C-alpha cells in the first residue's frame, strides 16, 4: 500500500495497493465519456432552442432568452452540483447534470449566430424564392453557424471534464470502486504528505487533457474563422 513509483508500478500504488497507472488509464474513459456525452446533451438541447429563438423572434425569443438568462445567473459548476445532487450520485446523472448546465451557453451562442446570419443576402434570396421558414433555418442558416458551434463544443468538453472531476471529487460522479480522476483525487487528499504521487498523476492527467482540448479549440477557431485568415 502507498508504494512510491518503481519499475513494477510506474506511478506507484494507492492506499489499497492498486496500481495508479492502471487506474489513471482506466479512469480516462469516464472523464472523456463524461466530456463528450454531456456536451452532446447540451448541443442536442441548446441548438434547436437557440435556432428557434433567433429565427422566430417575438414572444418565443423573449421567453427562451429569459429562461436562458435565469440559468446563466447561476454559476455553471454550482448548477451542475445542485442537479447532480438532486438526480443522485452516478456517472450517468453527472453527465446529465453537466449537459443541462452547459445548455444555456449553446442557446445563447446559437441565437446570436442565427440573428447575424439570417440577415445575409443568401438567406434573403432563399426567403424571396418562397422557401418555408423551417427549410431556411435548417438548410441555409444552420450549416453556416456550425463552425462556431464546433469550436464552442471543443472548449466545452474541457470544461465538462473539469466539472466531472469536481463532481467525482465530491462523491456525486463515478462511484467506487470504478476509477475516475476526480475520485482518485478525493482518495489522495488524506495522503498528500505521505504519498503525494496519489494526487500528482490524476491531477496531471486532468491538466494535460483539458489543455489539449483548449488548444484544439483555439486551433479550430483560427482555422474556421475567415477573418483570421
């Protein structure tokens, strides 16, 4: 138990004698899956509502915007913790909580992009040719706002991974004995002085993965933004 890194255990062992390298590798599945699925949930909910709000306007736009503002008034992580505590501690519920908490960001982004694109000449031409509103929204507007949504989704995956680690640290995410980087940090906090490697490796894994997704998001922003070119 709590053996330092060696040739047999490259990252050392934890308080129960388990190999930390194996648990860091296996725990990556929970963190990456939480990031991807929760952002997928946010996209599935946020994009249709943002598209409807920006394209229709009027009362529908005002209603969706006020609900979005109310959700944005609560910090992202606080809202995710509250929803996860309400739904119950599990990885699936944590992904749902993170996805719902990230939804207002995509509603606001989609609405702003739609309002910018719908006044373009090609959209006006499509409207003058008699295209129904749903076709204009899905065929002429949505494909032209996808680059911005893709960049935001990549950056949101990084935020979702941090949120999942925070929920697991608090006992609201992945449940033992299944490993998660956040739950590994929770177990390591009691041994920071006697076995610091228990906290260093999962913390370093979170740092590197989040940094990677942020760099990918910045690269996509530069590649997809015609103004940057």
